[in-house]
C-alpha cells in the first residue's frame, strides 16, 4: 500500500468520524431544542422573533446617546457650548416663532449673551440661583441659557402658582433673585413679605404696575456693554436648572437637571423619533415643565429644530397655530388630547402637516379616535420623570403603551417592575431581602437601577436631600445595589411593552381587587363627553380597603346620571364602579392639567363638609341614590351596607 493510498484511507476515516460526531452534535442539539420548546421555550423564541428589530433599533439609539453624552463629558460641552455650535451652523435660521414675532438663532444667542453680561456685572456667580416666573415667551429659553453661561442656576417656576406654593418654590431653591413677567407682578407682590429681604426683583416685558423694588430687565440688558466674560468654570456635569414636581401631593419639590441630563433626554427624543433641523415643533406646553422645557427645547438647542411657542395652551387655536407656523411635529399631554377631541369639528384639524405628536398621558380609550380624526400618522407616548432614570418611549405606535424594554437582554437597560402591597405600598421582598419582580401581566412599581458614573443611569435627585433619599430603594436587582423609585404602577406584557396604571397610593384595593383610578377616570370621562373627572379611594367605616369615589366637574348640571350609570355598569367590573359620585363646580389642576385630588380625598363622602351634590350606589338596586346627611350617618354606623 503506497503512501498516497494510506493518506486517502486516513482522510476517509477522518471524514467518517467527523461526520458521525457532527451528526451526534446536530442530533443532540435538535433534541435539546425540542425539549426547550416543549417546556415553554417557544415563548422566548416568539419574543425574539417579534421584538428583535425593535430592540436593535432601540439599542442603536441608546448607544448613540451614551456616546454623545460621553463626548460632552470628555470635552466639557455644556448646553450653552452646544448651543453656540448650533448657532454657528444656523445663524439666520429661525430659532422660535411666537405670536407674530420671529427670533433667529443669532437673536437668541445675542439676548442670552447680554443677559449673562448683565448678571455677571451685577455680581452673580457660579452656583447662585435665580427664579424664573413667566408664561412662555421668546425670551424664556435664552434667559436660562444666559444664566447657564456663567453657571447661575435657573429655578423654573410654574406660572400658575400663587401664595404659599409660590413662596415655597422661591425659598426652597435658595434664589437670590427672581425674574417675573409683568402680568404676574401682582402674585409676587402678594407674597413679598414672606420672601427674603435680600431678594432682587427683575421685571420682564414691563411696565409693572405694582409697588416693588424692581429692575426692568429689558432696559437693563440693553445698556450692557459686550465683553468677553471670564471662564466661569462651568462643567457639563453641573446643575443647569431646577424643574419642580407638579405638586399633586404636597408642595412641589425642586428636581435637579444637570447639563448632562438635559442632553441625555433631548438626544433620546431626537434619535428615537427622528426629529430633524428641518422640522418645526409646536410647543403649547409650559416651558417650566420637563416635556416642553427639556424634551421640546432641546430639539432646538442641540439639533437646530425650529420651535413654535404659545403662551398658554388653547384647544380652539391648536390646529390653527400648527397651520400658521407650518409645524411638522407637536407635543401633547393626555388632557390636551381630550380637550382637542371635545372641540367642534372644523376643516383646519386635518389641513396641517403634523406627522408626529409626542407626549405622555393619552388614554388608550381615545388613542385611535384621536389619530383618525386629526390624521396624525404617529403618536409617540413616552414615560419618564424629570429626575429619574427610567425613561422609555413607544416608537411603534402601539396603542396604550408608554414605552418598552428588551426582554432578550434586559441588563442592557436595567429597569424592572417590583411587587408592592397595594394596601400598604410596602415593597415585597424574597427570603434574601431582594425585591420580588412582577411577571408579565402583573402590576408593579417601575424602578431603575442607579449606576454611579453612568450619566444615563445616575439619579440627580432634588435640592432637598431628604426628598432625594426617599426615592432610593436598596437591594433591588442584587444585594447592595440602589434603584430609583418612580412611585408609579405599571404593567408589562410579554413583549416588553409597558402600560401605565396609576400612582402608588392612587391605586386602591376594594373587595380583594386592585382598582386603577386612571382607568376609571378614562371610562367616566368618555361617558360624560370628555369632561373632567377625578377618581380616588375613600375609607368607609366597617369595610376593608377603600371604596371608589368620583368627583365630576359639572358646573352647568348637564350630566345625565342614567346614561352615566349605564355606561359604568356596561364598562367596569362591579368592584371598580365608584360607590360615590360627587358633582363639583370646578377642578383644581396643576399647570399641566393634572387634577389634584388631595382635598377631595380628605373630604371623602362626608356630606357635612361641603355643599356639592353626592350620590351613592345602592347595593340592592345597583342604582345611584342621593346621599343625604341621614344616609351618610347610616353608612357610617353600618345601618346601610354598600
């Protein structure tokens, strides 16, 4: 046997061995895969097939946002420096449209520079705080931009606040000065005695008709001689401004927004929603709020998008404005969508060029109706807190979803839902002390892992350190870690889409079932022609849990109780139907149209504390009957069971 033959035989034997081994490998693999599928693994395969393209797109955006934010930190690119770069690219491009006025990017930069010079000459330095109290106007964004140029922090105050809440916001920020619009001067005068005597007052867009020791800002900054300001030592990680919580429970808290956080949130919206410099973004929301003042404003400062501003939201002028300014994108909050649907139909509502609207709070019950009526191709619902690290966005036009996370590789974006006791709001933990995760379809509080040094996972907190510590949960994903507590109850489906249910404390338990006030409010609002309604749980002596109560705004007395009852019975399970219905003249709301319910919840169904008409659900007839002082007494004493 010659050498060549031996080599051929050895090669053939080797091939046969490899073939046999390979066959065993594939047979074993096939067997294992079959076992995997039959034991439930097919669910994961299904998730991968249905969500992989979405997750890849989301991962690309996340990585790009991290890269951009990291570059800003490395090169110390503050928001103001990035804005200067934007101005250099688009000096004559329209920065903002407001009423019949137009400012270019150069105009905005000039104003912010003059303001920075004036404040620096007036003695303000890095770390000082000046409150800004004004409705939307062309000067609003350039004012806090100018402050940031020299490291002064702006406290953006809700222009609807008065009395104690207004005074609290100014003082809690440690403000040395306040810039206020002339039309709000009376509100400042009313609280002057409660404010520090050292506070300096600046009036914007005067004249001011009240007796205050003030400076007219417009006149002052026009006198300033332009000079090269010394380097203020402002860092990208430094505080940019304060945004206050809505104050639906207690007094507002000042949340810290750093330059880094502003960029992180702004880049995310730009990339996920594909907003371009050629877009015109309509902002009817207040600029003191995160949605308008960060997510909206950032598109202009960081990206060159033109902004179309309105001083206050107007349902009747919304689409007219969009046509006038040729808007291609617009912002909303949920109540705005409801107010627009309640408007009489008119041609303008479909003659606009708005291709996308983004915001939060649109009810699933009106989502499709809104898109169909107003011909908006994409609704991008998002979820996030100003100070938090759990921002998510629904980029898929998925009705009802507020965003998504990957189920394939969840560690890439470490957020999760943890179980809580609905009656005590206490976190449920396992035997090791680790938070118990909610499974798909189960309610849970959304939390996000805090990672020091990762700008996308940091928690900057509030001015008040005690308030900051209350929002941190420990031992969530593993022993020794920390997470940000959103205080919101959500549910996740098997594909990783999240759906908002309620605030912790708003979801209440009745007859062994969890009731979402948010869902019941949506049902009632639809039943009564999209009027305001707020739902909350009230204690009933002798009963476990809390009974549902709804307060409905009906100043004209037009709500038909028979129709409302039929709608509630048809739509809601018995445990979720309000046991008490109160009709009020007006609703107390925040600046972003969220209804306040603290006072209403405290008053409960005690008919002796107010003069509004109240009905209770009679357990026998399942019809609503008038609640009188006598009936109230019988319910409290247990003579009438509900």
